[in-house]
């Protein structure tokens, strides 16, 4: 009798133990409505978390609660997580019946990975012709930026980056009717949105330029021909709650050019730096679209070979355009000059642009070793004179030559001899006659 009772107890204990073990090893089941909260709580303490979710529901109506089976994998290193994730993506899983399978993962962003780097990585990995990844900001929540991908080849994906972590949701499977398929898509979106505490995905689209400034304070750009370097910084007001794109406004802080002004000249360093300290606040009104303002930059011109400082003065440059200077021989004197394409920051319909006449010019004065601001009319006249000087022909007077004959030879009209006489006034005034061997200049025929 006792042996029989003991046997029954042992059998019952083994049954209970097996049930408990089975339950412990079986995937967790949770009501669909609490799935978002559960996923968020379960993965919040893990840097790398991966969940396989299988929706189990008779789908009586779009409002049926249903249940979900969840199996978790956690990883301590990014390498282990990436290896597992890639292996999962390569699996050729066959889905049968009316089930929806979800994949949820949370990836802690590591130090040194910036928004633009991550964006390029995601584009390379997930971007498709008919389902492209793009970045946007939800409403005015400028602290978060999002990457999304919508249906492609029967797979829904939502990829979101928020507060130092990447969250991913994928939905695979087959649904018997369009009604249930639409419900599954809505449920999938709801889980993702609730999990990430985002209530609105509509907002500003982020360009790669804007993405760069999401988590950078400055940027250095290097260009060639001529060799030049620009340092940009963000000019923002920490107290401003304006539009996202305007909050990420960048301005030029420094510009540095290395250039020869002519073929035989030494290399010059022409350096520009913002003349006033960039304020941490106070940009709210300034950055608002529709203002036009002068920006003073200190310009220094230095001989890089000798270190001699030739010039130090203030000039006007556009605050938002790094590469606004071109080097051209404007007056045809053989030395490069500077043309400033945009001397002021201007934008919007209310900008008083008529007060600023577009580009201005700084001509190189070789004698004084400085750049001088000149009006376009003076530049035109200098160019005209220099080109005439370059196009003058030298002629050695031959025996029997006359000014009339020389003029007829070069111009076809002897009556134009006065031009030659005027051009060579100093030489001819010393000679009583037009002597053979004398060098005279023949002016350009215009």
C-alpha cells in the first residue's frame, strides 16, 4: 500500500516537474495588447536584445486580444549580436497557416557612431528600390530621429533610432485574407510606436547635411585647386524651440587658402576667421528666415615661405557659405585677385537684398603687397588698359621709315600715325627725326 502511494507520489511529482520544466522552456505567451509594454520592459536593461514573436490568435475581429509566443536572446557584445542577426536574416523560413511572425531587436549605439554613419550603414543593408529607408524627425521632437522602411516583398520593417539605441521591428508571414493582413499591419505599427513612445512619425525629412549636424558641433572641409580648408560650426540658440531644419543651421567660422598669385610667386596663406565670438544664445531672431546681415571676418595674408605678414584687415563674407571666394586675374595684370561671391548672409522675401550689389572684388597690389577692394567700373578700366598694354607690338625703325608708312603697314591707314606718335611721345621728342634702330610701340587697334 505504502509502496503504491509512494509510486503515485513520485509519478505525480515527475509529472508536475515535467510540466514546470516544459512551461519554463516553452515560449512566453502574452496578450497582444500588452506586448509593446512587455517588449520595452524586457529589453530595457539589455544593450543587445533579440525577440522572436509568433502571433497566435483566431483573429475573430480586429479587436480580438489574442496572444503572442516570445522567445528571447540576449547578447553582451555588439559582435555577437550582429553575427546572430545576420544568421537569422539568411534563414529561409517557411511560414504555414494564418500566423504573423515578428522580430524585435534593440541595439545599443556605441561611442563614435554618428547619425550619418548609421544612416549609411542602414541604407547599405536595408535600402531597396521600391522600399527606401529615409530619416525624419517626429514633429518638434528634435532629440529623436527615425529611420523607416515600409512593405517590400511581404516583409514590413520599421527601424527607429532614439536616445542612443536602435530599435527594429520586422513582420513576416502569410494571412488568408486582406482583412486580416490589414489588421496585422496596423497591429505591427501600433506595437512599434508604443514600444518607442513615438506618437507621430510625420515631421521634417532629414537630408544627409541635416543628419550630420544632429550630433556634431563642427565640421572641417578640405578642397583642392586651390588648396583650402573650411571650419563650420553650428550657430544655434540653446533656448530656441523653432523648426528643426533651422535649428541645425551651420555657419562658417574659419577659412584658410593656400595659393600662388602667379606662377613664379611664393605660396601665400590667406586666412579668414569670424571677427566676433560666436554667441551660445541670441540666434533665435537672427536665424529666422528673412534677414540680411553683414558678417565681419578678419583676413590675414602671409608669405608661407618667409612667414612675413603682408596684410591684416576686416572683410565681409557670407555666414552660411564656406566656399564663396574664387581666384581670378580680374584686371589682367598677371596676378590672381579675389572675387567674393556672397558678401552677406541673406535669405527670405523680407531680406533687403537691394542694399547689397552682389559680389565684390579685391585686387592684388603687387607693389604694396595687399588686397584692395575695388569697384567693378575701375576693374573694367584696369583690365582694358592692361590688355591694351599686353597687345602692343614693338617695332624697330628701318631706314626710310616714316610714321605714315608704319601706320599704313600696321593699320592699313597712314592717317592713323597720330596713335603711334602719341604712344611714343617721350621717345620721339628726343629724336629730331625718326632714326633707324629706334624701338617704338605700336598700340593695339581697337
